[in-house]
C-alpha cells in the first residue's frame, strides 16, 4: 500500500499523541539470550543477598550467643539455602510468566518487568514479587542483625578497655559501619529511590546509593583486609624480603684527564683504570 506525502505528515504530527514503547522497537531475534541474561542477573543478585543473611546468622551464633563453634550442619545448610532458594524463586517466576502472560523481562535492557503500560510500578509484574519483596525481607533481617550486634557486642561497655571516649566512639562507629556494609544494609538507599518524593530527595538517595553500592567491595577490603593483623604481617614480610633483594652488576670505573703536551701542544687523552676501591676524581 502506498502512503502519500500528506499521510506521512499526518503520521509524524500524531507521534506526540501515540506513545511507542522501546520494547516495540527492539529486534526479537535474541529474545532467548536476553531472557537468559535477565535470569542470570536475577539469580546471582538474589544469591548475593541470601548469603549476606547467612553471614548475619553466623554473626548471631558467634557474637550474640557466644557459641565457640558453628552447628554441625550449618555450612551445608547455608550453602543449600544460599544457592537453592534463589534458583527456586527464579524458576517459579519464569514458569509463571511464560509467553502469553505478563512477561518476564524487558527486551530493551534485559531485566525484570516492573511497569505497566502507564509506566507505573505494577505489583503483578515480576520485579516486585520476585526481586523487590525478597530483597526487602532480607534487608529487614540484616538491619535487625546489625542492630543486635551493635547494641549487644560493639557498643556494649567493657571495663577492660581503657581507651579514651573519643577513640572508643570512633572504633565503635567504624565497627558498626563495617558490619552494615558487609551485610549489604546500604542497599536500603536503593529502596528509598523508589519512593514518590520530590526530585531533590530522589537525586540525593540515588547518589548515596550509587556511592555506597559501587564502593561496597572497597569498604569490605578496608575494614576486613587492611585492618587484619595477619594480612599486615604478610605485607611487612613481603616488603622486607623485597628490600633484601640486590642486583649485583660488574662495573668498571675510569678517570678521564685531558692534558696538553708541552712540546707538541697536542691534546692527549689519558685513561686510567680504577678498581672498585678507588675513588673518582672529578674536575
């Protein structure tokens, strides 16, 4: 069917009234790969959060209940829950959003569907029930664990500690922040970005979330690696070993003297070989 120039102008002029989703403009040839990528991201993110809760449970056992050793099957149970529970959630979500239903992922950036046709957060979409809800429950549990560890262990007064109040306050604050960063509590700012607030608050929460999320690995490295006595001892031993390494080179020293012959008045160069014990004469 041929379209006249007038019809084309009418179509262009009506673009502002008809909203086109980016999904409709995407090629569907790699739909399977995009779904697989979204499923992998979904699975590994949930796995990360579940393992933070398993680590929090270990904190409770060691520091709150003061158990010298973990229960017999704790590690096997933690590994089973950490790897198995996210896989179960992903499989159920994919099965519930087969073609012909609500859909699992968005094709333009290969992530879970969250919005409806009106670009509003839809509870029926996979994002809320299969990601935001589990992560929210995990964050609430981790916040409770951090508060329990901070109150009962970190900020508990110990008469054996003879540090000043300022130093003790700084150490307790750093210890609390280190536990919070290890359990991923800083992801709470990601939830705050979802609130319907003004633009300024949204931007502030977004910046805080990006900074805390992108530097979480660095925070763990600083609090749990650089502050470890055994790690510092290994680094010091490596530095001492490096300083002992010497490179021996065979070298010879020469002294060059330009002198003028009395009779011929010609410039001659006189070379004298020096051993390593001789001194260089300059000038």
